[in-house]
C-alpha cells in the first residue's frame, strides 16, 4: 500500500538516477504512465542486483506480485529523475518497497509507488525463502 507520508527525498534510502528520453513522453508532453512503472522496476532491479542476485543463474528469483503508482506532478523529457527506493517490509518469501520519482535537485516527489516482490524457484515458480545475502542487504536498508 502506498504511504502518503513518504513524499520527501529524505524518506528514501537508495537512489538511481535515470535521464528521461524523448520517446518517454506521450502525446500530452509528459511521461507516459507505463514509463513510471519501468522506472520503478529499473531502480528495484539495480538495487537487488547490487545486493547480489544473479538474474540469469540463481535458482531463486523475484517475481512482481503487486505494484501501484500515485501520480502527483507531471514529469517530462528532458527531466533527469532520481528514483528513490525504501525497503518497507521483509517477509519470509516477499519484500515490499516504497518508491518515488524526484526531479533532479527537488525534494518533493513527483510520483510515489509501492512494489512487492515474491521470491520463487526458477523451475517450479513456487514461493521460496529470500536468499540470505539478499535478505541481509534488505534488512540493512530497512
């Protein structure tokens, strides 16, 4: 669930800076809604990769189980965005993230989001415990 209290840059622990592209804009001159989700996904993938997951080889991998976005202010090309991430819950098989998009240099979020990863066995796609190295990295940032 999106937490409306997490609107400031200081509410987030991890950031990934991404420049927008011309083709990210829609016909109204701002980022298309699907781009917000791609940016959220990009920061989570970068975070989990830095925590040690090998997306191509590991037996246990994360699947997206839930995602939400609340749009607060339009952003558009050529904005450079800092995508913020905060781990909000670490369960046995799942992790919840709070997310936000900030224009470079701004402290107020342009959008906030929520994302849930469930870790599954690559072959069976059944839930599995979060790998210990990933769990430790997430609990450090919790």
